[in-house]
C-alpha cells in the first residue's frame, strides 16, 4: 500500500482529482484517518463531530466494539464462498431474525444483496415476477439509488439523472404529500389516479414504491392517511406496496423499521421491504424482506450475486441487532431525536430562516427559507452553514429538492455531551452566516 508521510487533506485531494472521475462527488474535502463512535479524526489529526453518520450507515457508531469482535471472529472462519455455491449459517440466521422483525401477520422470507440500489432493483424484479406485470409507480422527491432502475425510480433530476438517460421504461412518478409545500394526501392520490387515466392502466402496475420518510428528498414523512389510502388502492388493483427503508431502517426513526408505525396506526404492512445502510453497521449489506409467496415467485437462479450476503457483513448485521437489543437503541433513538429537536428549536428562536424542524426518532432535519418565507427556499444559506460547520469541526449534510434542508444522522450511540457540542457548533454557524 502506497502511503506518503505527513499526509494532508490538500495533498490527498490533488491525488484524488488526478486519479478519480469528477462525477464521483465528495461533500467535504477531508480524508479520515480514524474514527470512534460519533467522532472522526482526519489525516492532519483534526477532530470532527460526525452528524452525517456515513449517510445513515452508522446508527451503531463508528467501529462499535461488538461489531468489530463479531467480524474478527468471522474472519477466522470464512470470508467468502458465494452463498449460491456454498452456504453458511449467519446468512440464514440473519434472514430468520429479519423475518420476525418485519411488520405484518403473514409468513415472510428474506434474501441479501450488497447495496441499497441492488435491494431496490431486486424488489422490483420480485414484484414483476409475482404479478406478471411491468410498470412501477414512484414519487417525486424520492431517492432509490444510482443504478439504471434506481435512477429511473428516483424523483430528482439534478444531480442523479443528468446525462444518463434513457432510463428503463414503464416507471411513473406521482406527487408525494408534503403539507409544508402545499401537497395534500388528496393531491397525491389524485396524481396517481391521473397516471391511471393518462399513462398506465392499473392492471399493468406491478408495484408502488415509497420511502416512509423521504431521504434525499428532504426528510418528509409519509402521512398515515396517505399510507392507508395507498394500501387500499394497491389491494383494489392487485398492486404490491414496497417500502424502501434503505435510509429509515435499522432504528433511525425510533423503530427498527419505520413502516412499523404504519402497522401500529392503520394495520398497513408493505408486501416488500428494502433495507441497507445501518443494517450492516458499516459493512456492505442490503436486504429484501417480503411476503413468502411473493418472494418465492422468481425461479431458482433468478436472485443472488457474487458478494451478496457476505459472511463478514452478515456477522456484522447480527451484531447490530444484538447491540440494539442490549443497549436499547430504539429508545435511545427517540431520546436523541428529542434532544436534537430541543436544541434546534432554541436556534430557531433566534433565526427565522429555520422554517421547519421535523423527523421521527433521530431522523431530524431543518428546512431553511429566506426571511422565513416558505415560498423562498434558501439553498445558499444552507450551503454556507454546511461549509461553516466543517470549518468549526462539525460534519453536516444537506438534501432536499430545493437543496435547502440540513439533515442530521448522528450515530444513536453518541453521548449527550457530543450531541450538545454539535448543536452548539451548529448554533455558532447560524450566527456566523446571518
């Protein structure tokens, strides 16, 4: 391994630009040397508080001891066989655990891939195999990955879809309800009916896919009346309902799966669920969980992948589940969210630019508007705050269709002291950019 002495971020960025394509984005010009829980240290020795969590991958924090121990133990046994050639128990055990943890009073089956985009692709494959239909309906503002089908399903053009078309056929987009921006549940459901009238008959639709809380789209939560209406529409037309829990899953919203709240409040369960990100605690793993009869639709050999469900990643995921249980991280998610919201409300009292503070559990976002005017999303202030935060030692990410949302995905294992320190830095950033 080539490693030069006295590394600097600037020197590494120069090497990066020479060796890597421009299309591979990077939010911050920082190279990490080591990390622990909710803190990272760059190659220059500078400490940073991590409010990004690897984009919702590190709900159990950087290098949780239980995960490190589980992966080390698996390293001493086997690292790869390809599950479709020679199987191994951790894969089966993980599927058994996830089947029992998913909502719905019906038998379930699961299988594993490597990335969230792969999970989404395979959910669509399964839905098409079961229904013998081809069309899929997604929503504006949704994000489902950077593969061709993932991009087709994603409801945001810049930067994800620019220059990459044409995309797979028979993908349609409806409106996602968002009261803040004037889209009601009735409006969203009417947009689906409009698709049925103008673009695709319901008998050709295999599935409707949505995020319980839109991630890249701005952390907007699907209203329960909308979810109930979707379930009724799907049942009426024989359409499968897919919950994309790649970002919301593994405890981020205060439940293991965000769609558990659908079942608790309205008896609604998805037919298929996708997971990834924090499921593996930093190791590449995604899951597709669904009704047993639906999951059995593809013929043998139709599912799988060379690295899918890697033994190390399965061991890590089992350790993630055990850590959630032992450390009561679902309760901690709620507590983290409450603490963050309380701190953000104090900032909002002094800065009218914050037009909304939202999010279930610890999936928290603030949306910025010029002079608090909801008709004027403030992408520039958002960008400046994220940059100022990095300068002060806080890692933040923005998102949203209007690029005016700051999202917080801090590890659930972060201490109250680190949370408060991060909030204080964020408060200073608002003051500095006013």
